[in-house]
C-alpha cells in the first residue's frame, strides 16, 4: 500500500467508508477525516481521526465555493465511477446498492 509513498501520506479523506483499511497508507502522526456517517476509524500510531457530517456544511457557501475553485484548478480531484443524467437516478441507486464502485456516481442536471 505504501509503494508510491513509503513513509505514508500526511492525511486521508475517506468518502467511501474504507478508512479502517486505508489508514495503513497514513504516516504515523498523520490525519484521517471521514464523511461517511457512523464509520469508526481506529486511532492508532498517533493518527488523529475525525468524523465529519457533510450536511452541516450545506450552508457554508464560501467553503463550498473554495472547493469548487480548487477542483476547477485541478488541485483537488474526485474519483468518479459513473456520470448519469438525473433521469437515470434509479440506475445510480442500483449501482450504489450493488457496491464495488471505485468512485462516486454523479448525476447531471
């Protein structure tokens, strides 16, 4: 898991509920944040963990705009498994329920 970065990464943001496994990629004393409600990440090797609840940021327009800016610049990337038109929302749910996706399902409007 540490082939590319042998000393480990400084931090990890988990949006897929895999932090309990992915924590191995984090250096001692690093940081892990998860946005998947109820996921418990074991604090080990001095790693600081934080579970965030994303809906609390729904009205944080300045912060969301900053994320948009970083994404547009290419500084922040998101793994997208599939992009579907909103009319195919039921298919998006089926994909999510089936599991095994490497990335998010994005609905376009």
